[in-house]
């Protein structure tokens, strides 16, 4: 019975799959891509008897492909925390969907597995900028402050690798990065032994140093907007830079616009951490999406920049 694992290429998607396969080891076909490549189910061909697991991609953006797979007789289980739209009811469909702003897909998988691989869910929650939820989830592990800091940096580095417009922007193809995680039931062993981790950590620190040197293009009491250049480092750091800005100034909203070589912008939006709402509604008006606290736009035309800025401040005033 063929197994197909479809997962977002960020920390949450990778760690969600890692937990499931630590619990039920199996060789599967992997379908993933950069974090913003979310219409992944379009790439899946399956038939009766095939089992498809989908992790951390919005059902609303994959509904037609999901319906096609269910009609073909595939069994689909779906773990996600983005706005799903209408959730199908089908004997072959097993949804685990929760849009609470303090939940990520790996925490949903952890709930499903009854905490059997909790440390990796904590890594993912830190990577998804849910630091409070990560620390709360980690309580049963009785970790020191230093150990929690190590898991936080690991989550941030895994998440950082997912950003970029194409695989060429990334240090590792997310499928390869997942394969590097596979041998490690313990994230502290991965930190100590993986050759991939020093590469990610160095890249993350160098790219972040460039980003924090950039002044906001517009700053008001309700939020700040930053513009990054059309370079690989900027595309890689855009999302985790937005996360850092949100942590540093939790009462403000943030938008990070990264210029694209062919024109237009890649956009990451973070709602204020004290409220965690509005990001998805804003981005959906520009054919983007995400969740209430964090969302993005894959292509904002230059002609729409003024409208975006006006709506950004209107949304978060």
C-alpha cells in the first residue's frame, strides 16, 4: 500500500512528519517544497488503497486536489492549523484541523500521538514563532533554560531554511533536510551531531545580521513596514525576520516586503503578538493567505504597493 507524505517545507511541516514517522517508521514518497509552495496536493497522483498524509498546508488552497484524491479512492489524513474553508465529510478523509492562534501543526500531531515525541513538537512551535505555546508544551520535559534556548534556535533555523522563492534560494531541499532529521529521535543529538545544523546556524546568523541593519520604510505606532532587496539572503530571511520583529515589538504589526528580481514583492505579515489576528484577512485581499497571526503574499505587484500599505495600517490600527 503506497504511502505519500505531503508536507510544508518549514519547521512545522518537517517536524510534524518527523514525529509521525518516528512513531510509525515507513518509507514514503515525499512531496514538499519551499515554505510558500502550498498547493502541494496538485503534484500528488494516488489511487484506491494509497494512503496520503498532508501536513501544514491550507486545505482551502488544496481543496480541488483533495477532492480528486478522495474520488480516486485514496485515504487522506490531514493535519493543519490554517483556515480550511469548508471541510469535506468523506469516509476516506481524516481531518485534524485546529485554527487556534496558539497551535501549530506539530502540536496537533503531538496531541494525536499523545506526546510520544514531544521535544520535536516544541522545536516546531518555536520555529513557528509560538514561543509561549512551545514553553508551555515543554513543561513535561523538565528542560533547563539553556536547553529550551537550544530547541528555540533549532526551530528558528529549520524554519529559516524553508523561506525562499525557489529551492535554489535554500541551503537544503526540505525533503533532504527531513532525511537528515530522520535518524534522530532526540533533537539534542541532531544539534550535536548533524552536519546540516552548523550550515543552517551560520547562514541564519549572517542573513539576520544583514536584515536587522535595514531601517523601516514606514513606521507608525500600530506597525512597521520593511523593504528588503532582491537578493537570495533577503528571500531566505524574510519570514524569520518578521518573526523576530514581532517578538521585539509585540504590540505592533509588521510587514517585510522583499523585492523580486522580475518586479513586485514577496510579503510576510505578522499581526501583533498581543492580538494575533488580521494577517490572513489582509493577505487574502492580495491573493495571499496564511493564518490569523502570520500570513504572506507570494506576489504583490508594484502597482498594488500603495493599496497594501494603506490596508496594512487600516487593518492593525
